[in-house]
């Protein structure tokens, strides 16, 4: 907030706040997309495929 000449504090316009937030949101989404694509490239270009994680053993069933 900036003080105007008469000592009052002026609020930014709704449009200015919306555009600022929208611009930052677009940049964040673009950054996430770039990171995902980089990780996909690393995965695709890896020389050894990794084995999928083993599923945990099932608990023994109680006899009835």
C-alpha cells in the first residue's frame, strides 16, 4: 500500500491484484511442468530399469 499526497493509504486495484496473482500462478505451473518433464526424461534415459517396489506381505489370517 502506498501513501497518497493527502496522507491516505491507497489500496491496489482488484485488477492489479488479480493480474499479479494470475501471472505468478502461470509461472508456478510452468515451473512444475518443466520439473515433471525433466524427471520424465531422466527416467526414460536411465540405463537400468528399476524394479517396482515389492508389496508388503499380507498379514496371516486368523483361524476360526
